[in-house]
C-alpha cells in the first residue's frame, strides 16, 4: 500500500530526470526542474532502501524453511535483524511523505525584545542575540542587523536581524517564544538571583508575490535617524516608519544609509509578520478540524529557562536540560533543536495518520 503511493512520485522523478537531458531547455526551466527533482530524491532513495530490505527479508523467510539446520539458524538471525530495520525505514518513508512546512528552507527575520527585568532583561536580550548569531556561524549562515534599540550597558530593548542560509527557518523556528533567565546581575550588591525574560520571534522571509500589501493599507512616515544619546546620525531624513492600517502593526527601520533601503527593509519585516499571522490562522483552523494537540507552544508560555547558578538550561516543551550553560550561550543549540524537530515530526506523522484514518 505504501509503495503504491510512492509509485506516482517515482514516475514523476523519472520524468524530471528525462526532461533534464533536453538540451533545448533554458536556465530558468532547468533550475525549476532540478529543484523539484531534488525535493523528490530523498523519497525515491528511501523507497529503494525499503524495497531492498523487503527483498532480503523474503529471501531469508524462504531459507528459514530449508532442511539444513544451520541455514535455518542463519535465516532466523537475519529475519530478527531485518524486521526492525524495515519498520524503521517504513516510518522514515512515511515521514518523508508528510508535507513539510513550506517555509523550512527560507531565510529568517529574528526579533528579540527585552521583557520583564529592566536593564538585566536588556542584557539577556543581547545574550540571546549572541547565542543565535553563534549558532548561525556554526551553520555558516550570514547574520545582518536590521535595527537595534540599545541600552547604555550593552543590552538591547529590541534588536531585529536577518539570518540567511539554507534551512535557517527549519532550525531557528523553535527559538520563538519567551526565554527566561535566572542569575545574579552584575549590579546586584547583595548577590540575589533575579529572574528576567526576553521574547524571541522568528519569522520566515516572504517574497513580494506571496503577501500583496496595497499602498492604501500603509502609512509611511519619514524622520531623521537618531544615534546613541539621541544625536542625529545624519541631517537627511532617512529613517522610515511604516504603519499597516488594517492591523496596526508598526515597523521602523533606520540602520540603512538611504530612505529606499530602509523602506525595503521595513516592508520585508512587515510582509513576514503578516505572513506569520496568516499562517497562524491557518494552523488554528487545521488544529480545530483535526482536534489535535500538535503545533507550536503558545508564545506566552516560557519555552526555555537559563539558570546560571546551576549552569542549567531547560527546554520546557520537551523537558530536556543541558548542564553546560556556557556552551549553550555560545550557540550549542542542536541538542534542543534536534529533539524539538523529532517531536514535531512525530506530531506530523500522528496528524497525517488521523487524516488518513
């Protein structure tokens, strides 16, 4: 039954392979065909692996009826090895057939804002930015600050930056939510532990064509860029503030040198935020339809706690702790992200099972 579903995918894969041999195709068409073929390749390879194991299992079962006792023993051992392997590959194949989040391969816009805790929360926001930046560096992704509202102590009231690289959203989306820190602030004379929070929002970058924003829906204000301490960085009015009238969303950008660049940046952020709102609505409708508990944790919930005195970082969504806080703050996040990915995949499989059930 499973392989019957895959047959159409394999047929399409073969057809795309044939099309790529056509010398008359232009570069754009070749790129599109190659992309589709590349997306199907893991399914085709996994299906071949499944068939090979299935064939070996059939052969082992045939030998298990042999008159030779030694051959029967060998066949029984082979069956014991192949049965769980076939089950594992079948599950991997089913997972590949479940539709992925179409945003997974995209670049992201990360927004970090200080929450409760005053200056300490702003310093924690800066720590989170460094943590995500260091993680991006490990993945050889590029990071660029769009806008930053700094405090005098080296913290951020708010910082917005892009992370560009294949699969950035698939990994960083799990950082969305409220992060909590428990530590003794540098300014604390009594040595008391303070609790502060910062909010992280991870948005997938969106193409112009996906989110169309009519000019009548936005109000654009132009003003002078202000540097630290409030002095004007330049005499020209280059900073841009865009208000999306239907939703009340406000996006400001002042870090670029020209008004046009700031406008393009601000529109990029606005599109990503509106796309996220639409995606959340769609997800909520799906959840209600499927009556499933799968999906993202509520943004208001604290997703992770960083306890410095105990050198412990706990992700509350998967109840997983690391006792090497310095490594985590230096971008060692794969332990959490891998586990969160597995959880999401399991939920997707369960939801797909309900839909087909």
